């Protein structure tokens, strides 16, 4: 599991300053940190933005022939799911920078496309996804018949034969905008207090918490299996009753209503 180190928190803090001067994004941002996932060839990444066990997008790198590789993106289960991009010759998702707005005010939404086909192997395409790090894809997807906006952060190799998904987030308020790179870590008290969620064998350490925090542990089916309220800045959740597997830790700052989620493995 990828740990949120002090170095990474400083990076998010700088990102927060950049975002704060660009847009006022309403609603609640639900952010998910994952262990960096590298795919390519037969290894795809199934992106589930709201962690409800429904695949929203698939990222995969595959070969057009024995020597030409490209990274592709498509919405697998819902035709309403789409990404921001352009379509000069091929459908390319925009390689967005931190702070770029993702909202209903933008046009150019597509269901399926390629991050870098043609561009990486002969340079004639209009993609900006060849050999890049920490770029964002603007996403639009459906939750219960409502449209939500989000982002995913990726690296793509120069040859186009592999990609790395790092983290993602979405605005939980239907129809409300989000900025690329916007996370609960980077815009609220969780970030200022360097809040950390650390799995330790069959327990979960919570450190540098806000004054009043509610927590939930959610299993892969979406069921809440542990919960509680805290009035202390550090706490260890004993999880011996839980089976080994993947869980989501959700922290809610009672005062600011900010929420952070993180996947862990017990």
C-alpha cells in the first residue's frame, strides 16, 4: 500500500495553493489514494471512481501490431461515462494540468479513445500523452442517474507500452465541478494537520486527526463493517474481527464536513 509521506503531503500542499487561486469548487471531494498501478500488455486497470464495485473506465495498453503500442481509455459499463478530449483524427483525452477545471461548461466529451496512438510511434498525432508524468484525465460518470465530475492521475511511458495510475477523485455533489488534482488532502484541515492512515497488521493507525472525526471501514461490497467517533488527534482501530482483504478507510471531519478515503490491505 502506498504510504502518504511527509514529502508527498508537501507536494499536495503546494498543489493546494495553486488550486485555491484558480477556482471555487463546490461540494465534497472524495479522494482515493492507491498503490501506484502499472499496466500494459495484458494488464488493464479498472477504474472505479466511487469505489462501488462498478467499473467506470478501463485503461489498457495494447499493441496495434507486433511493434506499435498505445494506451487506450474506454467507459465499459455505462455509455454516459466519458472523458474530456479532442477528435482531430483520433479521439485523444486531454493531458490536463493540476488546477484545470472539469465541469459541465466544457465540450468535447468522448466514451472511448486512445491516449497516444500514432503520436508516440511516428509523432503525427495530436496526443500529449507520450512520456509524461503526473498528468490528469478529466472524467464524467454516472452515479444513480446523476452526473458527477472527477479526475485520474497517470504517467505514460514514452513508447506508449505502459501506463501508471496513481490516484483519483470525484465531486460527490451531482453536476458540480472539480479541478484536476483537487483532493480532500489538499484543500481542507486534513492536509493542514498532516492526517495519516497507516495499516499495521490487523489494526489501522490514524494520526494528526482534526478535533472531531468520524470514521468508517468499508469492505469491497460497500458495506460499513466498523465505525466510530473520535475526539482525539491519534487513534488505533483494532480490526482483528475483519477478514484479510481490501478495505476503504473513510474519515469525516465533523466540523468542516471534509472527507478523505484511502484503500488499505489488511
